[in-house]
């Protein structure tokens, strides 16, 4: 089109000023050359959207030149330009130098545009690569973070499962011990009734035999021991019920936390394995602006850790309580059994004494003296046995005292510690038993001394007493529950 226009410059009476992008005006030529990139409006093709289809549609339009006759249709004779033959002078607008400079300018501008386009294409290609690898790096980092997060959740899940299994097992164990304690408490009712009935029967003794003797003391002691044991068992039973509720509360928190962890782990694991080719991915515009989080990693980990610590604390308290109950059951059974045996021994001795006094009144003095001698030897043996228990007790207590000086975490309640504590307790109980036996022997010795002068006078009274102690009381005491029943195994 430009070449056609330049071929007919004289056909126009008033030539149109050409655009500055084609040929600059003469008076502006000098200033145009100073700026290699003159300000000019972009062509229409530059403003088109960067889409290949648009480019090809635009390029598909082929410009054509209509015949001159057709272009001149509709123009009157007066409006037509005069032909060259009728003109006397040819008017020129530019010099050859201007023409040359215009061509040089167009070439330079074309080269500059080409270089600019090449630079833009290189920058665009570099930008595309940089952004691709930046996006790739961010996606890899996000995938790695999701994997780390999934591993963290899996770790806490395993910890929660382990702790949940432990607290459930501890709760079940404590429940079993509580059941045993309830059975032991129920089994201790019968011995208490037997001891109380023995006391009522012995109130029917007559005369001088209506005395607060060793048998009655042992019976009263037995009542006190059984009541004390029952009170202890009832207290521990109440504690066990409260502890079971605390264990189940901690278990509920662990189960709820574990359920949340499972859901979160399933979601994060799915997110961790999502790829650009995965199914189900879609755009969710504005989702990055929604902040529904309520915790940070520190508070998140602290929440689960607190639940585990709370459960461990309840489990430790439960284990301690369970151990106390486990120790209480044999201790109470042993105490009741020991006192039962002491009462039976006292009954046996008393019956033997009364029977011996009744049968062998004449020879009872000699036998009483002999019994006094034997009792004194027995007392000496008991006193020696009590003294012999001193050094082992000192050794055990010294070991416990030395072990209290272990540093920090070395203060472990290990098997040696438990054994030493049990050893001190057993030696103490042995000493108490020997002391009780010593008191019983001393009481029996005194009774023998007093019996020397009164046995013959009390034959009739002793017959009644023998009947009460031997027939009624000892007959009932055969039904005392066994140790296995008192321990109440499941």
C-alpha cells in the first residue's frame, strides 16, 4: 500500500500528511534521528491478544488493490484530480537525503525492534523456565513438608495407640483387682460374725471363769483386726472406683485425639501423594485466604503430649493403687489368718488348761510348775529370736538408706528396692509376731501361776467353760474361710 501511494504523488490537489511512522516531516527530520525509538502508536497487530489463533486469523487476510476505475466511482468530474498531462509543475516534498535517512531510520528501528523482540523472547523463555523450576521446587518442598507432617502424625498415632493400650490394660487390671477386693470384703464378713458370736457365748461363763482372759483378748483383737481390714479394703475400694473413672476419662481423651489424628493422617497422606496428574485435583479460588487453623505445631504437639502425660499420670496412680491393693489383700488375709490362729491357739491352750485341771487335779501342780519352766524357756527363746531379728533389720534399713542417695533417675523403684522394702516390712511383722507371742506366753505363764491354787475349786465352773470354748466356739471357728478365699482370686 505504501509503494502504491508513493507512485502517484501528484494526483491529489491537497496531499495528505503521511504518518510519522512512514516519512517524517522535513522540519522534524533532524529531531527524529536523535531518537532511535520515536514515540508512535503501536500497530493494530501489536495490540492483539497473544494467541496463536488470533495471529493466524489476522495473517489470513490478504490485502488487495481495487481497480482505479472502481475506486473512482461516485466521484464527480470537478472532484477528480487533474492528470499529470494538464499540470505544468511537479511539486516535490522530500529530498533524496531525506529519503535515504528515512530508509536508514526504518532499518535501524526494525533492527532495534527485532533485537528487542529477541531479548523479550529470551527473557520470556528464561522467565518461563525460572518460574517452572520455582513452582516445581515449591511443590517438592510442600510435598516434603506434608510427608514430614504425616510422619509426625503417624508417630503421635503410634504413641497414642501404645498409651491407649496401656491405659486400657491398666484399667482392666484395676477392675479385676477391684473385683477381687470386693470379694475379699464380702468374705471377711463371716469371720467377723464368728468372732462376735464367740464373744457372746463366752459371756455365759460362770463364776471365776467369767474373766477377760487371753482368749477374750484375742477375740476382741480379732474383731478389731477384721474391722480395721474391712475399713482399709473399703477405702481402697472407693479409691479404685474413683481411679477407674479417672482412667476412663483419660482413655476417652486419648481415643478422641487418636480419632482426630487418624482423620488428619488420612488427609495429609492423601495430600502428600497428590501429583499434577492425580484425579480429583481442581481449582478452589480463595482457599488460601481461609485460615481455619486453631493451633501451631508447638501447641499441637503439646496438646497430644499433655494427653499422654495425663494418661501416664493416671496410669501410674492406677498402677500404684493396684499394687497397694495387691499388697493389701495378702496383708489383710495374713493379719486375719494370724489373729485367727492366735485365737485358736489361745482357745486350745485354755481348753487344755481347763481339761488338764479337771482331769489331773492332784498332779496339776507339778505339771503347772513344769509348764511354767517351759514357758520361761519359751519366753527366753522368743526374746532371743527378737534380738536375732535386729541385725538383719539394721542391714535392710541401712541398704534402703544408702540407696536413697542415688542420683537423679538412678532412684529407680527396682526389684532390689521392692525386695528391701518387703524385707523390712516382713522383719517388722516377724518382730511384732514374736512380741505378740512373747506377750501371749507371758500371759499364759501368769495364768499358770494363778491356776495352781484355784483349779481344784473351779472344777464345776471349768466344765461349763470347757463346753463353751470347746464345743460352741471351736465348733464355729472351723468355718473360717481359707487364705485362698480371702485373697479372692478371679
